[in-house]
């Protein structure tokens, strides 16, 4: 009970965002079949959730067709291992979601896929809300940056920040991309696309 008090602690963690690309157009195309839309979303969420948890991540929340998770809170390894596990999860999700996409095509449904964005940085993690309803979450600029990076990821793409890359550069293969301007930042944010993990 003592750990359920409102408030948080400052710590460096890795933030993971995934979002279904083509979801809006799929929803419009299947406007008369909301149950089918929900089924598609749940298939992706189920697959992503299983992988995130298996790789040591914590599901923070589902935001419609998007998923936010934390690596390094509430339980943490080293900053480098938390960052690598987030990327490892993302690459596994990319493979699994490609299978889901192919299955959807076979079923004659809209072929959607996910885009993933990852960032590492200092945040405040803890219980947020009110005494009636509270959630364990992370808040801070690093969360917003992760969400902005994810917004720039195409279908089947895993993008990471330079901060995350610096922790794991010997353990992954990447492609440097053009820096992106993100809301609330004066300087462009350097991003890289993850091609594969080295095991």
C-alpha cells in the first residue's frame, strides 16, 4: 500500500512507443464493422504485449491503436541492457507484426503494420492521477521525444534516438537518417533506423 501513494522518482529509462500505421484509413474503410477493427487492434496489441513483457518491459498504457511501454521502470537492469531489450523487443515485434499483416491480407482485410519509436532519457516515474484513480507512468520531455520519433516511423520501421544508440551501438546494426524537427525542440533530433540486433 505504501508504494501506491501519488508522486514519482526521477530516473533514466528507455521509452517505447508503437502505433498501427494505416489505422485511420482502415477504420474509415471498415466503419460499418467496428468489431472487426477492434479485432485487428487487439491482435497487434496482444502480440506486442507478449513480446514487450518477455523482453523485460512494462506496459504503460494502450492509447487506442498505440502502445506505450517502459524499459527500466519499475524494475531496472543497466541503462544499456534496458535500451537493448527495448530494441530487441521492437525487432521481434516487427517480425511478428509482418506475420499478422500477411494473415490480414489472406483474410481480405486492410493490410496494416506498426511503426516504432524508442528514446532513452531522464523522466519522472510514479503514480499519477487522483486518489480515486491512479496509473503508474512516466512523464517528461524524453517521453514526448519518444512519441515524436515514433510518429516519424513508417510501417515496419523501428527508429531510435541518438541517446539510445550510444548505449547499444556495438549490439545493433543501424542506418543513419536525416535529423527531424520535433515540437518543443529548437534543435533537430538525430534518429537512426534499426536494421537488426547482433546476438
